[in-house]
């Protein structure tokens, strides 16, 4: 990361903290605790082992549903983007899936499958899947036909074509849906936990809501903002750089 | 032996969302001896690319058949397209390796690239090469593959004259060291006279062969004067070809 952009983001975050601090001291109300108080609560929650436990469980659900949604979404999106007839046939299904409110799928999953882990993960996947499909389908429609024809002429075969000709072209679309996907899945996992699980961040936040513990709600929020930043800088950005090497 | 028999009765193009179709190729037959170099010359839009795609097995939607050594089937062909069509995310070495079904040793590729004046570009990405160099990589890819038939579709179009001349010379050198049955599409009659054993002239679509001319002069004697006089001879003796010369 260039020095200037590091300084930039530090300054920008610093400003945000300052606004928070000033507003909190003016309001001087228990519903808006100051950043210092939130951070001490955060440290306590980490030390007691409570936060790592719930954060870990949420991250586990997040990871499984993220990879399931991405894998299925890429396969289905690619199939729909490459086969006009199939796409025309299933297009209305996709529109229905895209527009069912998340809450409805979550509740239906719990009713149909029971309050179990599988239902929770399935509900998250169903919510994320249509978005991945739509993005990947767009990418699959824009594939370079000349390169595909070249791979046929040189008898690449199915897997070689997918790996060396199609995937590199889909990569920007995959990265885009991974980024938006991560953000969306976070939000849905928390709702899923709130409605039908007895652990995880969503469950905890629900508990704090009932106790009216705003400081803890903010402390938990800060902790997963931190985790998302970590995923962005240690996984997504290096992946981006790696794939853009040839440019 | 890679003797080729092309026998296309009819090839139609279907317009999208349209019941009408129009004939691109009709009653086109020719035979090609093993390791013969044929140039196909015809007006633009007459279906030369379609013809190559049929011969190479990329297009199976036609009436007729293609035979190689009297066996009906898809010949094992390698292509050089109008644009280089290299994978931009693979370097030169990977591009050539990927085209080969069996593993090809980097030494063989290096030798091939050396002959084509690309020995320092083994690890370069296509973006960093000039168009002329990319076309030479495409040529190397086609020759690296163990194929019965080489199909080239205006491979040196949009190169400047000196670069194109050099590329043609390299092609001839490669072809003479590794003889292959070769079909080369061009609209440049001088290029055809310089390269070919035999030139086939195609009509407007529905295209068919309107003339078949053998060139017996050894390639070393095909100077620009010779090419010009050959062309003038064609003009006077084959008046119906005047629009292609």
C-alpha cells in the first residue's frame, strides 16, 4: 500500500472517531456511549472469551454459506449465460428468487427444516445465490467468442477451457460478486441467528437489545468491521493483484 | 500422408430471427495432395473463413464431407486466425504449451521461437509484444501442434509491408523444415503467388471454385519482377479473374 493512501485512510478514520467522540460528549446520554467506553467493553468481551466464541461461530456460518453460494452461483450463472434457451426458461425463476424478501426465506427455512444449523445455512445461501448468478451470467455473456473458438480449434477440452479461457475472463465478475456477497451475507447471517439460533453475533446482539446494552452492541459491531477489513486487505486485495499480473 | 478431399454440396447461413437463409458455399470441391501449399483467393465476404471452419471441423452444419486420406471425418487441424487469439493472461510459453495435448518440452518451443526471432519473448505476455510478434507466436503455436493440416486465415493482414514480408519468409522456412498440408486464405494475389504451390480462386457467394492455377516456379526464383509478370500473364489469359488480380 502506498504511504499516502495509508495516511489518507488513517486520517479519514480518525475524523470519524473524532465526530463520534464530540457527538457523544455533547449528547452525554447512555444511548450513545463514547468510543473509549466502547473500546474498553470490546477488550473485556475479547478477554472473557465471549466475543471470540460468537464471532467464530458467525464466521464459520459465513464461510460455509459464502463458498456454497459462490460455487453454485458460478456454475449456474455460467450455464445460463452460455445457453440461451435454458436462460429464457429459468429467467422467471431467477426474478422470483431475487425478489423474495430475505426474512420470508429465513422463516420458511426454519419452519420447513426446523431450527437447525442446516436450515440457517441454507437460508443464507438461498438469499445470496441469485445475486451471484446474475453477475456471473453477465460475465458469461461477455466472454470472448474468438478465444473460445481458438480453444475448440486446439482441442482444449472442457476443463482446460474452463480453467484457462473462461475463468480468467470471469474473474472480475467473480471478485465483484465476492465483495458484494460478503457484505450481504454478513447482514443475513445475523438475522438468521437472531431468529433461530442460540449462538453467534446475531443472537448476542438480540440479547443486548433486550438488555438495552448499547455499548456492547457497538463493541460487537466494531469487532466485525475490523474482521471485514482484515478479510479485504489480507485475502481479497492480494487476490486482485495476483490476477492482474499480466496487465 | 495427409491427402485432403473437400466436397461441400451446400452451406447455408441462417439469419437470426429470420426464416430466410442464404447460400454461402455451393458445390465446392477440391483435392489437395499431402504437404501441398494452397492459397485461396476470393472477393471479401465470399465465405473463405466459413470454408476454413468447415474444413477444420469448427463448423459441422453443412451438406457434404471432408476426407483426409480417404477417411471421412474431422482432420486434425491447427489454425492461425485473422487475429492472433493468444490468451492475454498466459505468457508466450504457456500459450504454446496449452495448445498441445501432449506435453511439449520447453526446449522444443524455445527452438521454434528462436527460428521465428522470438527467443527473448518466452516469458512475455502478449500485451507486451507488437502485433507482428504476436502473429509470429500464433504461427509458432500452429507449428508446435502435431497436426495433419494447417489452416491460415489471412494471418498477416494489417501488418506493415516489411513486417509482412519477413513473416511470409519465416512461414516458408518453417513450412519447408516441417512440411504440412496447408491452406492459406488471402486477398492479396502477390502474397499468393509468392507462397503457393497452387492457387484456388473463389467466386462471390454462393462460392465455388472458378479457377485452379498451379505455380511451378521454385520459390527461390519468385522475385517481385517474376510475381508481377506472373500476375500480368494471369490477367491476359484468365480474363474472368480480372476482378481478383
